[in-house]
C-alpha cells in the first residue's frame, strides 16, 4: 500500500518511519493515485485523507474517541513532567474544565498538589467535590500558583485571579505569565503519539 505523509514535526517523522517499518511504501513527494494521504492543512481531492484537525480531510484523527483519550493521557503525563521540570514550587493548582483531559490531569496531580477544579456546568459536581476543591467559572477569583486551562472556545477572565503561571492546553491568547501549550504530545512523547496515529490510520486502511 502506498501513501504520502507530510512531515512537519518530530511526531510525523516518527509516523513516516513507523509506516515504513510495517511494509508501507511512503512517497517523499505528494503525487496522484496513492492509497492515502496524511497532511496538516492541505486540501486534497481524495477519499482517504487524514489529519489531526484539518476539516478538509475525510478522517480527522482527533475526533476518534480512543485516539483522543490516549493522546490526552500523553498530554497529561507530558504536562506533569513540565511542571516537575519548572522547579517553581507550585502548591495550589487551578484546573479549568473537567473533561477527559482535565480528569486525567487532576488524577495525576492530586497526590502532590492541592487541586481546585473550575467547570462550566454542574456535571460531575458531586464527584469533583468529593476529591477536589470546586470553583464556579462565573465566579473566578482566588490565589493559585498555577492555572491550567483545558476549555476550548471560551473567553476566560483571569483578571480577578492571582497566579504565578498559566498553562493553556486548549487556546492561544495573550496574557501575563501565560503560555499556550497545545502540542504537549509532540514535545514530550512524539513517538508514542505517532504510534497512536498509525494505529488509527492503519485500522481505517485495512477496511477500505
């Protein structure tokens, strides 16, 4: 089976190597009549096109529940490593959101840090209050060493919060002591993330 993989970071280089090691033929240049294409932002007129988030491709890998959950695991583990490497002596951490990524992240951090969860609705409220502190998104205030945002497409008012650092895993905005970290798997676990991408693409191509 022949394909094309657009290499734009370390993860996609690993992805190309993994495909080659499994007997696929991967063209260095994009050409017609290939069996599949893996791209970043391109629009290609072909049935079997893959990307992480590109709406112009038929298969958007990040929409697959299994891939997204396991990639969230890599994100949570990677951010935990970054927090340790910071050596900034964080004690109180505020996590915005309580979806799959936030749940995994909070579970990893709770043993060593005092965790507060701030979510947009009352879903999982009983669970949150049993394990963590809780804060309503409409009443953002308080003092925290580190704020971690996992909520996409939501305007967040940080003005009433006192903090040392914000790590944003879901958006890219401007702010004081703010860092957008939307590609943690590629930074810390590029091979493992590439392997998850391969498993998804390989699974699809086996049935076309």
